[in-house]
C-alpha cells in the first residue's frame, strides 16, 4: 500500500494505476517499488504547491509564508510513504492584510481593519501598529495602562490546511499527480529494459 500523509490526513493511494503497474512490471523484483516511490514524491511535491496556493486563495496571507512551513519526507523503495508536513505556530497578524500599515498614522475610529480570511474584514478597535523587537507588529494593550502590550496573531498554517476547501482540493490533486507520475515511471522502467536488448 502506498500512502501520502498530508499533515496528519492519510491518503491511501490504492489507485488503479498501481494495479496496472503491478501487471506491467510482474516478474521484475523491486521494479514496482522503484516506480511507486518517485511517483509518491512527485505527488507530495505537487501537493505542497497546491496547498500553499489554495491556502492563499482562502486566507489573506502571503504564498511564501505558507510554503516555508511545508516540508516533505520522501518515500523510498523500502518505505512507500511520502509525508507532506505543515509545522508551524500561529502567524503574527501583521502577515495578513492589515490597514492602515503605517506606524504613527492616525488610527481610524473603528480601529485597524484586518482580513485573515478573504472578504472577511474585521475591525480591531483597540489594536495598533508598533515595533516589537524591531519588527512592525499588530499590538494591543493588555489593560487600561500603556503597558504591558501583546502581539496579536492569526491562525497557524496547519489549522488553515485543516479547512475542508483546502484539504479536499489538495488530496484530489495529489492522487491525480500520483497516477500520472506512476504511469510515467512505469513506462520509463520498461523503456530502459527494452533498450538493453
């Protein structure tokens, strides 16, 4: 059984292509695994691109901010499992769409306008822009006095990927890419064998 693990969601790739490849490569020890492993890795890499793009369509966050949290643990002939892992904590709110974005500019009466999800604007009445360890951040006072203050955060990338609209598209894209790459890898192996004769 070949598996892609996308951030805790196992996708068992028991696609028709595996059976076709099994038949085509019958009697050739190790060749089926040699075809499946790179196909899994290409599917996981494709999934990484798709999930970052889909998260970007759903959330007002930069593509690169999502992409850098996604890591692939590659399959090999001894382990037919590719892992697409999103590891990351909550993202500072400044990484999302915030208006205005200038420190010192008079804050609108309604407060800072923030969009974490696209077309879902919210006003944070008491939030303001300021420097936190030398970086511009969205801040808020914890009480009535000027100090202490705290940074405000949006969701983490792993929680974004849990959204059904993101995960369902990613799973379908990876399964489709796996089928395509497995056919390619099988043909490549067969062509190599034929070429020796």
